[in-house]
C-alpha cells in the first residue's frame, strides 16, 4: 500500500514514517510521497524513511499513492487538501481535527459518500490503551449519565486555536457519550474554557485548561452512572499515534471506516460552537464576528 502524506510539519508524521518505513511494522504499507511542509523537514523525513517523491501540491500525489494521510496542523486547510483524493475514491485519514467548520466537515463527508471513498478522522488519544480501558470499564457499567473530560487547550494557539488541542478532550468525551449533540454552552474563565452539552441522554462537561502553569495538566476522563463512577488519567505513550494509524490502515484495506460519519461530525459541531463563543467573548463591544 503506497501512502502519501499532506502536511509534514506535524510531529505525528515522524511516528507514521518510523512505524511504516523505518520499522516496517504494518506489512506492505509504506509512505512513498510527501507534500507540503518545509523543504529541510521534508528532506529529513525522506532520508529517514527512504521516501523518493516530494511534490509541491497535494493533487500531485494522485497516481503516486493508494491512500492519503492529511496531517496539516490547521484544520481550516483540510477540506481543500483532502477532497481531490476523496473525489478519486482514495481512502483518506484526516489527522485531527477533521475541519474547523461544520460546513467543511459535511463537504468532506458528502464527497466521501458520493465517491465511495473511505474517510476517517480522530484524535490520536481516542485509540490509546488508556482510553480503550476506560471505554471498556465504562461500558460495563451501563450507559453513563454524565461524562467529564479534562485536558489542555489554548484558545489563542497557532493552527486553529481551540480546535488544535481541544479536539483531543472533545473526541474522547464523545467516544464515551453517543448520541445527537444539543445545548452546547461555553463558559470562559481566566484559566479554563468549559464546554457543556448533551449527547443523546448523557450530560457532557469538557474542561479545556489554558496554558500558563509550569506543567501541562494531564488528560483525564470520568463517567458516572447511577451505580458508580470510573475514571482514568490518559497518558499518551511514545508511539501514541500508532493505534489510530492502524485503524486507518485497516479501513484502507477493507473499505470500512472505523468511526461512523455522524460521529466524525459531532466533535466539529461542539468545537465550532465553542470557537464562535470565544470569538464573541474576545470581540470589542458592539462588534460581532
């Protein structure tokens, strides 16, 4: 399987190239071409992974690859980067977030459906062993009535503000709380952005902690039922991107996305609402973005 990567400045790309090319840990799957990113960065990745092709524009990967990872750190660019490949029926993994607007996310999903092109996107933390363990323990106790997830995020950060890191905690929360999103509320303090909403019949609270302390807070999740509570600190290991990469490779081989398309849309619904609330909070008096 020939894999192309769009957007190589993301540190996740190092794990992908190491796992597939250096370690040869996924059978015949190899990264064979790169697009985007800085010249020296691409040259280093090419040397490390034995990658022969570096092209300027994403569409130039067509004909060179069988599947694509869109790894650009800014979700605002993902729609334009992924649609050329989905339109040709290629399997595409869009690294988090899928997009920065519901409109863009729907356009990606609609294109995937129209061309029978498998599409997936997720936070890498969705698949790590700690999250898997928490999901299993939570499911054993029945459907949760309350899910609380906390993690770091910077509303003013590069690469899309709250979307760039906020997607981790939101995606974890929504893995634990299925159902339609409603009633998204955003509360902002000096230290935290709190998103609270209902997913199906489950109340969800996501605490996004702004940078500023000496140590970054860990990701942590709790689920509550009438009978009890389970909780887990979620610690990414050295190869925390690998489980999500393996889910993508399985999709590419079978044509079956690991996450339903409705569930791809839900975190973007939440985060777009949060981002809009943050923009209103920061706007001068009388100005509405």
